[in-house]
């Protein structure tokens, strides 16, 4: 695996696509895990890109419409709607608009709807769940501001990576170091897999604490 150290342009976020969120989480010192209850809204959804943040009033998706209109191509919209589950804050219309604008995906701490249509269009959405309720489009919020998203502080321009395992945040200022650590971790895991396939155990390879003689008897 070749290390790409580009800190600007498309490769800044795209280089993380070759990794899974768990590897990045471990490589970042076990930090950046986004609330595990926010899950892919359809099976197979994956996303990776720089963050465009949205702070929106619960039950109102006006700011999501503005975010789609203003986000740069390749961005992932991360929306705080107060964990509101009474209405789907995102549906097929916003999905079509987002794809036309080049938006790479959505992460929202609330509900979405029209998920079959969204899945057919292949647009990656991560949410707390589904709701058919309708949103108003009246209340102003904030765009591209820092968000406290569960236990994670998210800043515009940070990178979010997500797949079936969940979501992880990569702080922009630490992205190069996390990437290099992820490459090293990946290479080490490949060596471990090769040793396992040659017959070694994880106890031997990882130098894990061994059972004493009595514990071995109990294990039989």
C-alpha cells in the first residue's frame, strides 16, 4: 500500500476510502467513533468525504435544503437536528438535489424517509431511523459551524468515513498522521493473517496472557 500524503485536493479525503472505520478509529488512538446508533439507512451504504455541517431545528429541514445548495462537490453533509424522530428530515427530493450538486452523502442524528428510492439511487445516508412524518421549511439554523455530535466535536472540513460497521471522524489537522498509522496497521494485520493461515494462534502472535495448568483443565 502506497502512502499518499496529499493534504489538499480530492486525495485529502479520498485516500481514506481504502480503509474501514474500525481501522481508522484504532489508528487515531481509539478516538472519533460517532454514535453507533446512527446506522446506514440502506444495506451497503458507504461514504467518505470532508464535512459540511448543518444545525437545524427539530422537525424543520430548511437548512438541509440550503446545505445542499451551498456544499462543495464531494462533501458529506453532517446534520444535527436534535435527534428528532417524528419526521423524515431527508427524502428523495433532497437526494436528487444532492446528487446533482455532487454531495457525497448524509449523516443525520434523526430520521429520514423515502429510503427505498434513496437506496435505488445509491445515495449513502446514515441516520437514527425512518419516519414518514413531514418537516416544515421555515426555521433558520446554522451552516458550517462546529457541532457537538454525541460525544464527538465535528468541525467543517474534518473527514467522515462510514460503512456497515458505523462512522468515524478524522480531524483534519491529524489526517496525515492517522492515514500513515492506518497504512501501518493494515500492513501489520496482513502479516498476522498470513501467520494465522500458517497455523499459529492469536495467543502466540499477539503475545496474549496464557492459561495456567488448572485453567487449561477447566477449558477441556
